[in-house]
């Protein structure tokens, strides 16, 4: 038992560490409540731009070297806080977003983030009425979280209880909640004392106005979500892959599902200030989609998604602190999308380029097989014999010259393509040219041609005899028949050909000849 | 109608009583009563839309029941879930999911590994053994979309095997797979039965029922009949189950005749 506990020591250490981290950060959040308005990056900006607010700056200016140095060296405490907060937000939203993507709920985050609007507005109005000061961020976010959570439940349970499709339930809950939000916003406009600029930041996002209290909240929520994703990694993976199996296996799949989606709601809430409710979905989904082009296992995909999310967030904040007029949220999203385009193109696993290379290689292999098979057909036609099973005449085959045109006649290729394949066959040493129009097979060439002729004919006969396939549909390149048909079936088909050899009947191709 | 005493003992791997499942107002499975015989293989057969898969899903609690009760080894599924292994239909999952064959098989151990605890190398070895049993060890590191249909089914069965359960519930394991895989799977299932395990399996190929199974449950919304194959799997019962689809029945008649000879 002790050995058992010891083996899992790193794991317990991780739990302990994360517990300490959560405790530490949340304590800091509580302590930080005293001085809420020490806006982080805007301090630097304020000194540069003589008090003008970042958003109100009128001209575009390249940052001078002094400023670049200042941002890159993270000299200011608040710069460090904002950078670390948003980078962690990027990492964690990439990771949780992977589960969301694989749970096939990509659009849920959009419904949730839009549904935060009525909650924000209600909280704002309530605060205005109670204290006359509506921009207490934590209360606003709690309000947003409540309506976001309700929207999440609606998205999940509407299809279950009403039978409507899930895309319809997404659309319904998004528009319903957002509609309420818009109405409430117009109510806020009518309040005499209200200054709704704080709300505006939550809709469009503005990382530059984050205070260190805000960032501490982001850090706390992110650490909670990160720890949850690490701890429940295998449960979440199972849920996303096969929820029915998870349930039958004794996992409380529904509760787990709600738990995972609650993490999404939390991330969406803290992401509000950074990127705004319109763009949160991109923060969750884009890194995950990009990561899928680089890896074929869950762990790698989540890791890479976190990496891409974190890098995008970092670059976004960097850009917006160098160019104060650029909105950080949009830059983060655009950077992530850039990563997506790069991944789509160059991704090692399913990127366009790697797929194109694989396809080209496969095409070349298939073409060579077809070429050699047709060559074999020609050889047989010339010899008036069936010889793909016998071995004793292989030596003779190597000495028989073949007229290239006869092979070309059997394929529906253009002259140019045929010449290309022929050239490749020579350079890959399957055939040797005798003169311009004739060639002979090499030893390897004979073996490969014979193998593919055999495979091809066995396949055709197998499909016709056993799979009720119309003979005219059989002609396509096929892999080894032994992978599909049982050995005794292969032997049976081979016997059919053996009998044909014995009765000296030239085997006709079992499908009608394809005309050029 | 005479009441059948509902068994409470834990020797019966699966007992279903009065099970009714309804989508909206229309019942899909109606008043099914059924007991699986320990260490035997039972086929659930019936025409398309007869509610075979629905029955299994309701039994496993994956879809809500309108009424009825199911007991596994005399207990609720929650308390007996470690003794039950489920092989869902192959189409029920996304085969593009980023996992390897070995990862999928390891999922069968997650319950045993326990909440939040990591997968250890000893678990991986267990999963490899299960893959080897299904002759799939060479494909352990393949992403699951790179596998053929038959290979995917083998992976699913390996995931159930690794659970080391006492009752195996399979939903159409032979649908859309090649003959070699079908033989391999049936061989493994027969081995399980010889080891005292119980197998319940939704099956669609009437011609192989006699060869593969010893018990059968004929289902068409209601239970038509259930029991040993040689008593229940008769032309008369099949006609009741399948109605007028005679071409199908002719083939079964032939297979029945050849089995009797």
C-alpha cells in the first residue's frame, strides 16, 4: 500500500502544489481589493501620452525605442501582471477549448458569452440602484456568470427535453439571452447617473484597462480550470470520446459534462475583459482546432493548444502595449487565426502540405503498380499463357522485350503521363530500356509486376464471388487481399486460377475492357 | 397473466422486467421481460427498427426508461458496473478523435484506475495484452481513424476485454466488418463464455444465429419469444418477428435445415 502511494507521489505533489497556488492567489485577490484602480498598462501609456486615455489617442505612432525596451523588459510590475494574466488565460482557454471542441460543442461558448450580457446588465442596474456605483467588476462578472451558466444549461438540456436539434437550441438560447441583454442595455442608457463605459469594455474587451485586481481574478480562475483539466484529464477525454460508454462504465457522465461546461463558462467570464464577449469563442476554439493539425493524441493536442493559446495571447498583449490604439482582444484572436492558417498549411499530422505529399506519394505508387500490372498483362498476352502463379518461367519473363505502346494501350493515360511513369520506372530500376519503344523488366520489376497482377486478379474474383459486386464496379487499385479475406478463401480463389491454367484457358479479365 | 417472481439473487447476470421505452408518445420497446442465462451467449434479433439497440441502451441507463427495472447480478447498474462491459455500436463515436488504439483500450481501465489518478505503465501493459488477444498489437500506436472497420471493432472489443467483466453487452459487433474479424470476435466471445462469462449481443445476421449463439431473444417492439435457440428460433417465431419478409426467411430456413442435418 505504501509502495502504491509512493509511486503516485508526483501526482499527489501536483495536487498539493496546485492547492497551494489556488490558496495563494485567492488570498492575494482578497488582499488586492483595497486598491482596485491601479490600471496596469495604462500607467505606462499615461506617462507617454501625457494623460490621454489609450482609446482616445488621436494619431497612430510607432513606439520609440525607450518604450519598446520598457515593455519587453517587463520593468513595470503591472506590465508583468497583465502579461502573465493574459498569457495564462490564453493557455488555459486553449486547453479547456480542446475538450469543448472534441465534445462537439464549439458554438456553446458563443451562446454562453453572449448570454453573459443580460447578467452583466442586471448586476449593473442592481448596483446602480443599491450603491449608485455600477462598475464593480466582480459583481458584474458574477451576474454574467449566472446568466451564462443558465444559457449553458439551456443549450444542453433543450435538445434532451424537447427533441429539437442542438444547433437550433444554440441559436435559440444565444438570441434569447442576447436580446434581453440589449433591452437592458437601453434601460441602462436611460439611467440618469449611469456611466456604462465599464460595460462596454466587457462587450468589446480591453486588456489595457485591466487592473491588477482583475488580473488576479483571471489568474485564480485560470489556475482552478487548469488544475481541473489536469486532474480530470482522462475522465474528460473519455467523456468527449464516448459518453455512452463512460456512463455504462459507471461514470456520472451528466455531472461530468456539466462540470466541464462550467469550466467553459468560468473561462468565458474572465475572458470578457480581455477579448470581449464577441471574440471569446475564438480564444477557446482556434488554438484547439490548430493543434489538431500537429498531433494525433489527446495529450499532445491539449498541450499544443495551450501553447498556441498562450503565444497568441502574449503576442496580442505585446502588440497592444506597443501600439496603444490596437485592441488587444482582436489582436489575440487574429494571432490565433494566423496560427490556424499556419497549422492548416504546414501541420505535420493533417496539414494540407503533408496530406498533399502523402497523396502524391500514394498516387506515384499506384501508378507504378498499374504500369507494372499492365506490363504483366502484355507479357501474358504475348506468351498466350497465364503465368502469375507459376515460378519457373520468371527467368524467361526477364528476357522478353515488351513494346511500350502495347502497355500504353491498356491504360487510359495521356502520352506525356505514360512517358513520365516509364521514366520513373527506369530510374527506380523496375525496367530497363532496350531502345526507344521497347523495354524489359528487371528482376525486381518482374517480382513486383507479378505480385500486383496476382493481387489484382484475386481481388476482382473475390469481390465478384463473395461480395455480390457487379463485375464492372471492381476495377480499382486494391491493397493486399490477405488483409481482408481469410486464408482459405484466398486459397480457394487461387485454385480457380490454377484450374484455368490446367485447362490452358487464357484468363480473361473479369470486367469489360475499359476503352480509352 | 401469471406473475413471475423477480429474482433478487446475484447469480442472474441480467434480468429485465416490464421494460418500456418511449420516444415522445410512441413506445419503442414495450413490456420486455428477459433474463440472461449465466455463462451463455444470447442474441437479440429482430428487424430494423425493432428496438434492439434501444433495449440495450435503456438497460444500461443511457436513455430513460418509461417504466421497468433492470438488475445486474441482483443489483442496480451503479453498484455492479465493474462487472459489466459494454461495446457500443461502432458508429456511435467519432473515429477522428485524437487517440490511438492503445488509448481507447486503456479507457476500459479508467474506472479501475480511479478518479483523477494517472494511467501507469502497468495499465498500459494490460491494454497491450488485450490488444494482442485481438491480434491488434501491431496497430497499437495508430490513430483510430487509420484503422479499418473490422480493426476498429476489434479495438472496441479489446476495451471491453480489459475490463475483465462478467457480463458483456455488445451492440451489433458484426455490422460492417470483414469475415476474418467476425471469426476472431466470435472466437473471443466463445472463449469468454467457456470462462463462465455471459454475453448478450444485438445481432442482425439470422443465418449465423444457430452457429454462434445458444440463447436468443426475438424482439419486435415487444418480446416475441426468448429461450434456447433450438426451442425458440423456429420459422413460426421468426415469421411473427419479421412479418412478411419471406426472402430473408427462406435463407434462414435453409441454414436451419443445414444445421439440423
